[in-house]
């Protein structure tokens, strides 16, 4: 009877030891290699001003509705493209 109790205690301690080693080994391991470069943080205020500038140019030419698209380049910069959807109606000067 004593023998089975001692074996059960040793077996339980073994499982606990292996479990703790598995958990703490993962936390204490070496940091992962970060070979890739992360892109710079996105600044929404500068994008907003570039969109506004592109749209205002078309509004000044008589456009009623503008669509603006922002697309990324390969080098990480953003390109802003604007196009007019609806132009003002041209009315004759005699009216």
C-alpha cells in the first residue's frame, strides 16, 4: 500500500514538473527573429489634408461631386487620386 502511494506521489510530481518546464520554457525562450521591417505609422491627419487638397482643386473648377482614392506605393508612400463625378450644369448667359 505504501509503495503505490509513493509511486502515485512521484508520478504526480513528475507530471507537474514537466508541465511547469513546458510553460516556463516558452516564456524564457529567445526572442523571435524580426528580419522584416515594419512600415512607418500611418498618419491620418496628413492623408486627410492631401485628400482635401486634391478635392478642392476639382471643386474650384466647377465639380459638384468628387471621388478620391488613396493607394499605397511599393516604397510605402501613399498616392492620392481624385476624379470628378458630377460637373455643374453650364447655363447659357442669356437666361
